[in-house]
C-alpha cells in the first residue's frame, strides 16, 4: 500500500470516527428526547428507532445500481452535507420551542436514506484504497472506531442532555458530519470512472437486470447467503432487544437517564474489546468457528431473569450488555472482509447493497416488533423480561441454524478473490 493511499485512508478513517461518535450520541438522545421530553408512547419509540433504517428495504437495491454510475467519494460528501442540514434543524426547532415528534420522524427517515447511500459507498470505496491484509486491518480499525463511538456515545449523549439541555444534546450529530466532510475533502486519490453511465444504463430493464445480478451472486454463494440470512435474523433479534430493553429500564425499573447511559456504555466497552480481538480470534479459531461463536451476542440474554432476583438490576444489565456486545464487531469485521475479497469490483457495489438491504431491513421490523410486544406486556418488569428473552434468544437460535446448516463452520481463512475458499 502506497503512502498516499495510506494517508487517504487515515483521512477517511478520522472523519468517519468522529461521525460515528455523533451517530451514537444521536441514537441515545433521539429516543430519550422523544420519551422524556415529547412523552412518546412505547409504540412511538419503537417506530422512531425503526425510522432510522426504514430506507434500506425501500432504497437499498436501487442505490447499489445507481452507485455503479457515479463516483463514490462525491456521493459520500453530498450525503454528509444533507445530513448536516437535517440534524441541524432539530436544535434550531428545540431552541424555538417548536420541536415535535413528527420532526424527529422526518429527520430520522431522511438521514436514514442518506445513510443508505453513504454506507454502501463507503464499503465499496475502501477496497480502492486498501488491498490484501491491509483491507482486513482497515476494516478492523473502522469496527474499532464504531466500538469506541458506542462506548462514549451514550455517556456523552446523557451528559449533553443533563448539563446542556435538549438543544445541546441534539446538536452533536450535525457537528460530527462536518468532521467527516473535512476528512473526505483531504483525500487525493483519483477515483476510477464509474462502471456504467448514460441513458442506456439507466433504462428500467437494465436497472432490474443489474439488481438481479448482485442478488444472484449473493444467493448462489455458499458463504455469503447463510451469512446474510443469519445477519438478518440477528439484527431482527437485537433491534427488538434494544427497544424492549430501553422500555424495561425507563418504564419498569425507573432508571435515570444517566444509569441507562451507563448500561449502553458498558455494552460499548465490550464492543471495544471485541474489536481489538477480532483479527486474533479469526486467526486462532478460524473464520467459520468465529462466526458461530458470535451467536453469544443474543444467547447471553437467557440470563435476563437475574434482573428480577437481585437488588441491583442495573448492574446485571451492565454485565449482560458487556458480554453481549463483545461479538458484533468480530462478526462485522469478518463478514465485511470476506464479502469484499470474494466479490469482484464490477459487482461489489451491488452485492454490498443487496447484503446491506437484507441485513438491515430487519432492524425496523425488529424495533416495531419489540415496541408492539412491550406494549402488550405493559410496564410490568416480569412481562418485559419475558418479551426480552423471547425476542432475542428465540430469533438468535433460528439464526444459528442458518450457519450450522452451511459449510461455513469449516472456513479457516478468508477466500481471496475468485480462488476457491479454504474449507476443512
């Protein structure tokens, strides 16, 4: 890897690290403001959590085709500019006393649509800067940055709301996107011309054919298909988990916002440890066994009834969040690197789009499922714990079946390029 490419990646990495911190502050402050300031119901909180990712099932597949016709870096910069404008509207409205739940929903949906374009672009752009072992290291670094953001975001969001009020708490994400724009503006690498462009490439039949090509490659691949289905089910489970958990802590356990922030901060601390171990675990256990081990993320919530048996349920939740959160960064780094190495550049944007659509479309469904189930259970502590276990552990077990039925458990190393995967 040349020094110029390394410098470009560091610029991209810095901007994204700051932006991810703002994202995770926002993931805490938006539902907290909705619940405590705007007095949203359980169902409305679940719907707000769902709104941030609802764009994936609607736009994801088409975005992958459209990105084949444009340069990725300018597309990412435009997305961040639009997100600055959207999130800056929230503190302005709050300062004027005009903030509404409807505005939170509009911003969440609009920013989510921008995130679809940005995320697919980013995952397809990094392999143009990094290749081989450097690509795996770069993915691990970005996963580590997200883990750090998860660690500091909830605590920072809690502190901003407590000491700065709603206006300050809602300002962080808009400022973080400015840092991301600055990092990308420093990149000097010349990006290759788009793979396809012009009127012919935008014809409806061509668009659907290109979507089908990406989906066909994913579906027929012996490793990418079970990984995508498993990730979809796990995201469904953990999205429901987070919605029910938030309602359990606020409405049943009556924990203050600072304590809730500490619970999520403990989870983020686990993510940091997991991110730091991701490469080591995959090398020592093999890639396939590592994927299976990450199922601990959901199964650990079988211990949730301990919150009913001890006098300090917050400490139980902190421990469960720490252990559960160890595994997602390990999964993310391994699955992204595998996908980037087995997919050629002509299909990578569409395969990334298909994978992200399959994986993330279940998140809004899970958030709504959690909100509806929690609404039926009411504010009773025992009922919410039962819902938490049923949503999280039940769906995680179904996800495990997808991996166990495939050959992925025998995968020892990443399959590089078109070569046959290394299977035991």
